[in-house]
C-alpha cells in the first residue's frame, strides 16, 4: 500500500494495490493492521455510500462534534471527486488550513480525514459513487456544516460557484467562524 502524508500531516492519502488479469482486478481496500502501520488506528463502526448523478455536486463541508466526532476513510469507487479536509481543531498549527486530493475509480486512492476536520467533496464526473468508513456512528444532534465556499477558507474548488449543485442544508451553512471551539488540538 502506498502511503502519502499531505501538507497537513494528519491527513493521509493511501492507495491500495490492485492485482489485475483478463477477468478484472482484486484489491484489498482495508486491512486493519496495514492501516494501523500507515497511521490510521481508530476502529471503524459505520460504512456510508453516496451516489451523485451530476458533475459539480458539492457535498460539505460536514463534520460531527462531541460526543460523536468522526474520522473518515473516503474512497471513490465510480467516477471521480476532488476531496477536501479542513482542520477545525482550535489550537492546531494548521487550524483553518485545507488539503485536497483527487480520488477516482482509476487512481484507487483513499483519503483519511481524522476527527476534528471538516470534510467535503465535489464530483468531477456524472454518476459518481463515494464510500467511506466512519469511526463513530451518525448522530443528527452532533452534525455540523460550514459553507463550502467560505471566503475565510479560500478553498480552490474546481467548480464554478454559479453551477455548483448543493443540498438545501449546504446552501445555508454558516461560515468557518462558527466552527471555532467545535474541536481542540
């Protein structure tokens, strides 16, 4: 497995190998011991999957606060996404900074987004499927969101804001200033 720490070292890009032949391929996408060796040691308790039918769908920026803070291991099994992690840990040296990586069915990479980070993505292709493992269960009362194109974060999204497709909830999400105090380093 290829392991790459991004500019925010707590965010890790992992790419499992694929073994192909004339039938297709096989890949071990998760192995607890290999992930632990890569620096991803928290247990996963929930798997999620999303389908976005259109290119330009923005999902995020989302997180859950205590007592149900989630870390996420995200992968794209069909299509492609530009996946973003924002450090929301007050007191962190990278607080308010973001990193991104393209995840696709071609590159087979996965992004580890630790607890205390906001997460979002934009689809780069139609009919894109994303799967992610979570370190805590979904809890509506703990759910939070930040506006995807908040000027304070200055995320270089590869989508024109006038054509981005958002949920009703994401259209009215607050700016990043609201996140202060959600997490600590």
